[in-house]
C-alpha cells in the first residue's frame, strides 16, 4: 500500500491553465456571467454586452476575464437600484409649469 501526498509541488506552472484563467471562450464566459452562450452570441452580433475578440487561427470568440469583471461593474453603476445617484426617488421633486400663467 503506497501513501500519496495530496500536495505535489510543481516547479513549472502549466501554461494552458495560466491562459485558461485569463481568457474564456463563449461557453465559459456565459457560465461565468450566468447566462446562455446564445445570449452572448446575440449580444456580440448586436454589438452589445462585454467586449470580445477573435483569437487563434480558427478565430474563436474569446473574452478576457478582467473585461467581464469590468463590464459587470459598469452594469452595476448604470443600474438605478444599485447606484443611488441614478435613483429617481433621490432626486428633488420637480414642479410642472403652468402654460396659462
């Protein structure tokens, strides 16, 4: 019976895992955002959603993880429910002008 150590140090980091952590394909980006891959394709076609680009000889659509995080943060700031400055209830009341006066 041999005992294996649960931790095996590696002198050289795996380049595939390093790249995989920085760039996400459509399927992984959709999972990261909690939406369907089809939604990402539609957003890309309409030039909406997070920034993407084509990479490699086959031109796979890819997303940078940092760009996804920045896009999510931008969406949070643009939403009036999470940004008090945009909340219409925090604005001072406006009066209507009387056109007859």
